[in-house]
C-alpha cells in the first residue's frame, strides 16, 4: 500500500509540475533526457546493468531448475505444462546468441 501511495503522490506531483511548466519546459526536459541517454558513460552503465541482469537471471534459472529436480533440457517433469513451455522457449531464444536489446560496443 505504501508503494501505491508513493506512486500516486509522484504522479500527482508530476502532473502539477507539468501543467505549470508548460510546453517550453517540457521540451527542455526532453532534450536533457535525450542528452543523458546518449552519453557514452550512461550507455555503458546501462549495458553493464543489463548484462548483470542477464547473468543473475541465468543463475536463477539454474537454481530453479535444480530445485525443481529437472535438467535444463528435461524441463517439465515437475512443472506445469505452461511453465515448462515458457522455460523451453526462453532457453531456445537465449541459445541464439543475440538478445532483444541489441547490445552495442560504445
């Protein structure tokens, strides 16, 4: 409940600030956000965080597979069919090499 209240308060604050600032300030904020997003240091940090997330997800996947008692290729013995199908599709997609993020070497 606390998080919902914080979210609603932030949403209301953003609305009030946005309506008072007007279009010109919006364009300034948009330009600043674009410059920050294109900064090589920020891009590298985001890419590192994404890689760390993928590694953590892989470790979690291995841990869950071991806890469930099935090997990576033999998913489904103790899982519901819908979960087993999703795990298989994720495993097939991850073995392709490329990810959906289109990582770059900046």
